[in-house]
């Protein structure tokens, strides 16, 4: 007898693998459904960063950040969380916010009360007072938000949820391009063109089903011919004026063909499937064209105009061709006098720095012989800046142009960040979680860059300076700022209470901070250098940089400017009057003329800078009136004022 082979053992491995895959396929959707982590959006717009922070009724919100402005942009969305008493981390010094022991967590840190300091009396504006314009109500009022919010140009209306989500998604992906495109949207007379597109849309959806029917060959040929004719006409026409005179006949003929097609018995599922397919293709095409337009917009706002580049090159060449300045005529003896009024400007733009200086001295009602401007620039623009300010005078004030990169390299080689960084801008979205159908608002928050933290090291002989951004226009005398008694505070700045540190706890990490502490804006900042050195702000910055910064990745390094700036000065901030600076002239189309004229200074924070062709036309006049005309160089390079 033949021996029978024993039955083969069943293999359980493949069965277990299949069961594991089925189990995972059930868990993964559930995990995404209940995902509590905030979504982070990173887009690319002066370097600018962008933060999406929904606001809650009580204010407490958790969030994370990711981005910046030369227009790099950081986008972050945050979930509503209760963080009123929650602060993570521990610190040896409540002023510096450094985490000395990451393993220990303090749930109830000591919160320093804001200083009780009397605000100085601001000089009255020169313009006649006008009736007060009521600001547009913010979707969710946040206590302490004392920043002026200008009403938009169009009436504020309640939008449905779809419109809000579309607008929010557009701004998260394309940034301020969405605002610009809405403002510059052309009204096109294309009613007949749209009707042709609708007919083509329907005819294409029915054609495959009609072509399969027997006895409908004539209707099939008629539909195909009409579709081809419509496609040919639309390829050559954008508005109604481009259409041929006989277009009405083609429209009537297509209507008849579509009516006959609808009278046929066809599978509705096939027609529905084709309609959806065409719809998705149309949406993809529209999104593709929007991406192209947004790319060209960002290229325009982040690229130096050709005429400005020509001006820099001509100034640099002329610097080396010209004879050196007579030492007796040099104002260098004023540069390090502590009792003089010293202004510091970080800029890579000759005309922008010139406007800041000219507007400051023009608005000064006192003698400017003791006024000194220190312009910190990079190696590429250093000689152009030197020659421009040697050729042009600004009353009796002195201008000191400094090669920042060379100064840091020669005197402070231990500092890792030797490049010049301009003030960083972050785009912040604030929306309501309780009323999501209401329109969210976008703000640009400008803060100190890494280069600002080395100013006390560069100007060791000075006691007090005022730092001006190069996109600021001064309209009133700033002399009263030199008489401010800031007590033990270091940085006099305008607060921005639309954003509080508690909303950034995922970004700030395990550090000691006050969740109710407001953010602040750069633009016009009064800096007490003696108190800065006393509180070791630069040393604390270096420690924070090791925690938040990544020197190998420039985008991450620049993004770290936001948490570092907020933590470095959270208990060292002296709040200036909100009338000191009117912000938003680089993105907000709704600022009223009387508000701009009555403000002490104007801040063009945002992408649409006044020296760009894409700058907002209504606001460029305030910048242009302080532009120094150097006919020789500006005419050669076609620099338009």
C-alpha cells in the first residue's frame, strides 16, 4: 500500500497579516477623525510668516507657528483649548524665559503684573479733527485688544461657511495675493461667453451617452459639430466683444441639440459621472491658473525692481570713481556721543532708508544738529548707501552707514548669525470658533529679527536709541520719545493684543511665559540700551536661539524670530500709545485717509511695499512725498517717484 502523506500545516502568517491590515484600515480613519493636533501651513511670501489662530470666546487658544516675511510666510492653525492657567516649563529667571530644567513643569507660574506707568502726552496732530469713524466689530472681542481696526472698503456682510472656508484656504495657500486679486478684479462683460461655456459643459456630458445609442447617429454628429465649433470660438474669445456676429445662431443651434439629447433615454449615472469629471477638470484648471497668478504676484513683491537694482549699481560704481570725502567735513565726531539722539535703521534699500530719514527730520520741530541716523546694511549695498547719503543732506542731521556683516564678522566672530536680517513679518489669521460663518481677519505682525539683538554690542557707547523699520514714514515730531521714563523696561513698543502668548504655547514650548501677555510690533521702538545690558537680553537671546533656532535651515532660523522676540521682552516691554503707529498699509485696503493723516507714523507692514508697483496706490502718496530726488541717478535708471 502506498503511504499517504500527512496533511500540510496551515500557515497562519498570511491570515494574521490580512487581519492586521484590516484592523489598521479601521483605526487610521478614526485617528484622523479625532486628531487633536493643530495643522501647520507653510507658504512662501519680505521674508513673512503666517499664523492661523482661531479666537475663542474667553480667548484661551492653543496654537503653533511656522513662518516668515522678506516675505517668507508662516502659517499655523490652532485648536480651541483652555489654557488660562496652563503654562509649561520652568525657568531660573522670569525675564529671560529660558528652560533650565525641561523635565520639571510649572503649572502655575508667577505672572508679573503690567507696569503702572503714566503714558506721555502725545503732540496733537496738525490736521483738523474729523468725525470719529467707528471701527468694524471684531468677530470675537478679545479683552485688551486696543489696536485700531480699520473698516474695510466694502460693506461687511455675513458669509456662509463655504465662503469663509474658501477665503481662509485661499489666504493660507496664496497669502496676500487673495486680497490683491479681489481688489484688482476686473469686471468683464462676458455674459455670452459664460453661456457658451455652460452649453459646452452640458453638451460634453451628454455626448458619450448619445453616441452609444442606436439610431442617433445624426444627433451624435450634430452634437460633435456644435462642440467643436464652440471650442473653436472660445479659444479665440475672452469677452463678448471678441465673439463673432453670428454667435447667437450658434447658441440657438446648440440649445436645440441639447434639448434633443435630453429627450433621449440615457443612463443618468453616466451623465452624472461625466458632469462630475468635467467639473473636477475645470476646478483643477482654475486652481492651476490661480497658482500661476499667485507665483507672479509673489515674484513681484519679493523681487527688487529693476530700476532700484540699477540705482544701487550706479551708486556703487560712482562711489569708487569719486574722490573721498574731506575728513574735516565728516560728521563722524557725532556718531558716538551718548547725549545725541540716535536712530537706528536696518535696511537693504537705499530709497526706503532715505524716506525714513527724510520724513523723521522733516517732521522734527526742533534743531536737528544733535540727530544721528545709523543705517545698518549688508555688504552688497554698503557702498551704494555710503555714496547716496554722502551726496544728500537731511537738514543738520548726520548719517552713519555701517556694514553690519563686516562689523559682526570682525568684532563678534563667536556669533553664528552674521548675515543682516530685516524685521520679520508674520501673517496672522484670527477667526471665531463660536461663529465660524463670520469673516476672519488677517493681520501682519512685525517683530525684531536676529540682527536687532546685536545692536547694543555694536553701539557700546550709546545709552538709548530709537529703532525705525525701513517701511515706516514719520509724520509727527518724535522728540517726546526721548523724554520717556520707561522705568526698568527695555523696549518701548506698540502692543498687539490681538495675539497673546497663550495662543502660541505649542510654539513656545517648555518655557516660562505669561499666557495673557500681549504681542508687540516693531516699526517705532524706543530701546534703553543700559537696561538691555543690565537684563542681559542679548545673552538670553543666544540661549533662546539654541533652543528654537536651526542654523542649518534659514527658514527655521528666521521663523524662530517670533518666539525669541516675544519671550525676550515679555516682562521688559513698555507699552507706547496706540496712536504712535498706524500699521497695515502694506496689505489693508480699508484704512481711511483721516486715520492715516492723523497718525504719528505709518507702517507699511505687509507684502505691498510703497516702493513696489504692486503697492497700494492710495497709500503710496504718503511715502512719495518724502522721497529724495537725485535727478542724475534716478533719471538714468528710470526710477519713478
